[in-house]
C-alpha cells in the first residue's frame, strides 16, 4: 500500500532577539569610543615624547658644537684633520656677533624707556606741585574804593598792589565779589565819609548778599554818630565784618546811604573777603 507523499517541513530560521542586538551595538559603540580615546592619548604622548627628543637632540648638538669649539681652540685640535676648525670658529664668531648686537639694542631701548619714564615722573611732579601750590594759595580778595564821581547804588572797587585777589576762586564784577567755592568766609569793609552837623540822616554802611531771583539779603550794617563840628567835612569811618557760610557762586557787595560823601583817599575805604 502506497503511502502519500508529504514534503519535508522546513526548519525554522533562528532570529536574533532585539535585546541581544541592542547589547551588541552598545558594546561595539563603547569599544569604538575607547579605541578612539586611546588613539588620541597615544598620539599626544608620542608628540610630547618627540618634542622632548628634539629638545634633547638640540641640546646635544649645542653641546657637541661647544666641545668642537673647545677642541679647536687647543693646539691639538687645530692639528686634527677630522675637524674643520676654521669653519667651526667662524660659526662661533658669527654667533657672538649676533648676541652682541642684540645686547647693544636692548640698553638703547631701556635708556629710551627710562628717559620717557623720567619725563612722565617730572610732569606728574610738576602737576602735583601746581595743585599743591593752588591749594596753599589763600582764597582771598582785598579791594580799594573806586571813585566814580557820581551817585551809585553799589560801591565799586579796584585792585591794589598790596591787596590779594585770587582770580581762580574769587572774581570781581561791577562792585560784586563772587566766590567759586562753598565754605565759611570772613567778609569785611570799611568806608570813610564826610559828616556835617547839619546832616540829619545817619550815614549807614551795608554789606549785602546778592540774590538774583529774590531780594538781596542784608549781612552787615553799620551806622555813624553825628559830629557837632562845624567844619566843611568831618571825616569819620565805619568798619564792620563777620563770618558767613556762602555757597558756590554767591556774590556779596557794599552799599551806603549816600555815595557822594564817601572818602576815597588811600587806605580809607576798602572791601575784602577771605575763606577760613
């Protein structure tokens, strides 16, 4: 009895699981990275070793050259046919000449720098000296009366040979003294004038602080005592002074009740200020 034919069942193809494949790829990646890092480190090490070898060879060549020079400077070395002493000594002299030129150029540069440094120090000292001199210079002004031969609302003044005027920190304009630095100042004035027995109104001396945007502020005031003399002009003087705190840019001036009676003889009428 014939049996029916049945084809042989094919053997299943073995397939790699995904987890195994991932592990294999991970190991392969780590291996490649380690190989790359190892190669880079080896190249760096080899480069360093080569640099050291080149340095050692260079030192060795310099040492050998110096030994040849020493030998050529002896009588035995000059007689030797293995050494070209003339060429070696010429090369050594060339090196000495180059070194000498380099050393000559360096002091010149040092001298130039030294000269510039000296000039810089000199300028610094000069500036410091001028600043210190300006600080030591007193902030003061002393002016004498100026006769305008007319009635004026503000007495005017002029500089004198003996009176100080610090133009940098105190300025004068149209009878007013202006301070350019805030602080405590002593302000003073004296006015000499003619008085008569027939005069009823007292002669008054005022020192004001000038205020452009408001009414001027009275700082000092002086009054005369009437003279009973019948002479044409009985000369009297009023003097006043005081300490005041002024701001930068403040101006002060002097006024009197009757400017036509002011006596302008030397030393009689004056106006001044100085910083404490």
